[in-house]
């Protein structure tokens, strides 16, 4: 059947989505997908942040819908982005953990992967990616230009993106050397400024046709680096001991101020994208999504301070963990006149749901491939929750950090840890939490609910498919 095989049958409420599009006066709306890097659930004002200013994203929340139970694809970068791009959860995804390849980049997604960008191109969209890719080196099968994007600017490799003043960035297949950047704390060219400018040019160039703009910024991933004009907004506000660089990444004289300034500058950059859309009268013709690829970074690493900023709130765990703090992320959707303004939704959703949801919102539900694990939540976004189907479960597995597995079924959340040390063929311990009464996942109640545990184990076994590249023998062996 080729790369684009049979599609899913017509999904619930796709007719409503199509009617909304017709009311907008365009065949298809633009889609702008903004994704932060390691931004915690409570690092936006609209989600309860009190120290870091995020006025443009807070305004987006008042003008759109804020999701309170949205999850990333997995608790670290590459695998989460693979889930987003391919619509397959991490039990079926090609990339299930971070893995570098030489000379620069990460393990590539295969040529037959069907990506969001390719689906948009099927329907006449111009496609551009600006920021960090991390799903395959240039000239590999995972090259963004081989996976549906017309335009790419930024970092191909996520390790290279650990510095905001890199020696080079990529402009399509051209390596652009940046004179004056020595990979120190400061430099002449701040990379987020460069890929923002490229994203704004993309809007300028394609304002008269539908476009898909994917903006995976590297903010606020470490290292802590930000131009002085932004740093000065926060410098001196708090007790802020210098970071000496002994726990990874570059040292910084005021790490708390630096981190907050990075997030606020990101907010301002995103505001420039909003302003450019308004300049061309594209506001009502554009679906905008903002979210994060996983939870906030570990305390004290690289000078970070997730405790000080209450980055994960009352959730347990941080980046790298399948507990709530590692994967529950902020998510805001704005589409004036279609997504009800100032609304909040507790609908359960995850990164792999974006593929069918976006295809539904642009009026092309039949485009979603059969291999997608996602469920469209377009009805919820369009204010028709009575027509919204609920997922049977949400699923994650992650070979990193000792090997982990998690599943959410309604308010039940199951977690397995230490899978890499577990002897195949022996029973796997499973923790169970009731998130309706224990949002911090503090009390394992698995022994109290054997029938729930049995059902979840069956679903976990159903969701897991063995991976040659990312084996988990404890799960690959029949339990």
C-alpha cells in the first residue's frame, strides 16, 4: 500500500470540524505547533507559576483552551518527539529512548514512518520546522527534509542543542557557521533568535497558502544561557548563588535569574509569532498549540532549580520519570471563534493523539493512518464535549532510567520501575495509584485492587510491541 496506506474510518465529529473550517472562509486552517523543551507543568502563569512571567502564553490561555490532563509522548526528548510526529505511543514507536549516532544526531526514524508533516503536505500545506529536530541526522532517513518538511532551520542534534551559542546551525542541508560563538556562556549569535527569525520569514513567505509551522524551541533546556537584556529583568530579585558548573553544563553567575529569563524570552518570542499572524489577518485561520516535550529537569543539574520554581507542582518525579511530574505537561490550544475562549478541559490526552486531532481539525480525518494509536479530541477542543470519546487508556514505556512502564486508565495510574534489572519470565511488580485522591502518587494501593491490577496488566501486555533497537527483556518475555 506504500507509505500512506489505508486510513482510519471517518471519525466522530469530523463533519462538525469541516463546518467550522468552512465558516472560517478557508479550505484549511494554518497550524502552528509550539513545543518547549523541558518546561514543567507549573512553569506558566496560567498553570500557577508565580515567579516567572509568561504574559503572551497566559493571554493565549485566556483566548483559548487550557488542558489540565495532557501528557507528553515519553519523559525524555527524542522519544517524546517521535511519538508526536508519528502518532504512535511508545509501545509501538520507532524511537523509545535518546540515542546518539555519529557524527552528529540521533537514531533516525525510518523512511516508512508517516509523519505529521507528510500528512499536511498531502493536503497542500507548506511545512517548516524551526528549533531542534533530534529524529535523525541530515541525509538520513530521519532527516526533517526527508520526513515531510519543506524548510528546516536550527539544531539537528539534541546534544549540540545543549549550548545556546553554538558554533553552527543548519539551514536546510547547509551548515551555517556562526562567527563569534565559542560555545561559552555568551556569544554573538543566540540560536533561538536565529530560528525565530527563520520562522517569521516562513510566515511571510507562505501567508497566502495553508502552512504547518512546527516550532520545537530548545528553551528552557540546559545550559542556562540568555542575553543580558533578558537576564537583567530578573537579576537581583532573589537569593541566587552562582552555579560553578560542577554538576554539568556551563557555569552561570545567576542561575535562577537566568532560567526565568530564558522562559520569559521564549514567551516573548512566541508573542512575535502571534503578532506576525495578526499582521496578515491570519488569527482566525490558524490553530495554535503550545505544549512541552516532557517534565522539568532534575534539581541542581546545570544550575537548575525545579524546587525553587515549583516546576512540577505537587506531581511526583521530574524529567526521565514516568510518574506525573515527568510527563504531565502544559497544553494550550487557541483558534478564535472555534475553540471556546477561556475554557479549561480535563480530557485525558497524550502526544500521540495530536495526529488524528489535527487532521480532524483541518477537515481531513481520513488522513490519519491505521498505525496511529491516537484518539482525536477535536470535539473537546471545539466545545462539544458531549460528543467526545474517552480513551480506554494512555500508555508509556521507557527503557531509560532503569526501564519504566506506565498506564493510565481513568483515574487509575499504574507504574513499573527497574525493568532493566528484572529477570525475564518472573512476575513484574506493579504500583497502582488513584489520581483522584492521590495526585502525588504517594500511596501504592495495588494490593487493595487486584481486579484493577489484572486489567491493567492485560492492557500493558497488549500495548507493548518488542523493539529490536530498544529491547526491554522483562516486557518482551511473556509474563
